[in-house]
């Protein structure tokens, strides 16, 4: 038991150091550089080293107690900056996925509604173009001809750059997650929100590890964007901080897109692969006669509809009549 607790404490310390202290210490270093150099001496290295030397030669820094206090202050400040980034990252993720945007306060809700409508209009225009190319290609095949696929592929790329399905949210990342939900509902009549908690409990450990890792990557990506927001105020004192902010913002955006795409892909693929086993586990599908542990046949929309109804909680009863 002691060895387990020791190993757990070691892992927690490593995560605390890597996720909070190290990024926070870097932030404090950049903040100190910004206050020392300012706009007038943005790259004056001798000025910076001179100030660091002056701090090191301070009387308080020459004592053991003073050094302990400085070290504790740096660690506390770094951890505080890391916690601020984590908190801001959670808010950034909520805004990026925008799953609950209809419940936002009016100014933000109206902006989200406007952006969603704008994205939907652009997507419909691009989707019509793509479907026109598909119909022309199908018509050409009936005549024994073949059209150049380049234009059709370009139209498809233009459409999916906006969203894979008709936009329902104000952001690409939000619509990417929603696309998995939409496809499962359309193809298999599965309600992912009702299905997922039950499906998760039956998944193999390797699959759950893959999904958990993808979800953690999404959290890290949005936290990186949050660091960009924290570096932004430093531009008031030191203009090169704007370059750091831009690099972090662009990198965070790219990583968020990639992580969201991977996570949504895993959600959809896992559901398509394992939903029939869940239905079989619940006794909703026939058994393969050659293997009693295996469901017979593929998951059909009818079975998906039955599975969704079976896993959806019943609504609350109406309140009693008054008067």
C-alpha cells in the first residue's frame, strides 16, 4: 500500500510540475523580461543580465532564508499562473465547442446565433456546389463517360472546411463533435448522449485509453490557447510578447482542430464498432448460433432505434394538478 501511494504521489508531482510549474515559470520569466526591457530596449540582453545580477546581489538573496522565500514565491507564482491557464483553458474549451451556446447570456448568444447562421449559409452554398458536381458525375457515368474529379474534390474540401454536416454551432470544433452525433442519428438512429455512458462501461481497456488520450489532447490544446491570452497583456510593456501570443494562438488553434477531429472520429468509430455488442449485452439482438457471445448480423437502424429507446431515461411525471 505504501509503495502504491508513493508511486501515485510521484505521478501527481510529475503532472503538477509539467502542467503547472514549468509553463508558469516560463511565463514569469517572460513577464520579468517585459518589465525590465520595455518597449525602448526590447532586445537589450546586457540590460537584462545586469538587472538579474542586481537582484542576485540583493542582501535578501544572500541568505538561506531569503533564497527559500524567493524559491517559494517563484513556485507559488508559477503554480498560480498555471492554474489560471487551466481555468482559462476550460473556458476556452467551452467557447470553442459551444455545445450550450443557446443558453449563453444575450450579447454572446446573439453573436453565436449570427455566426452560426452565417456559417450555415456558407455551408449550404458549398454543399449545393458539391452535390451539383456529384450529380453531373453520376449522369456522365450513365452515358459511359467520366468527368474530371478535381473540381468535385475541390468542392468537397471547400464544404468540409466549413463543417462536415450542416452547422449547428458557431465554431468548427463544435460542429465537428456535433457531426459525429448527427451521423450516428441519421445512419443508425443512435442517440450518442443517451448511449455513451453505457457504451463506455463495456469498451475494452485499449479503446478507452485511446479515447481518454484524445480527450486529454483536446484539453491541452485549449490550454495552449489560454496561455496565448495570458501572454497578451504583456504586450503593454514589451511588444515582442505579441509575437509569442500570435505563435501560441496559431499553434493552439491548429492543435485544437486536430485534437477535436481525432476525438470526434474516435467517438463515432467506437460507437459504430461496439454499439451492436452493447445491444447484444442488453438482449436486444439475436445471438450468433455458432458463438453465443457474439451478436448476429450488423447493427441496423431498427436495432439502433430500439437501443436508444431502451437507454433513454423516462421523462419526469407531470406535476399534480392544483386547485
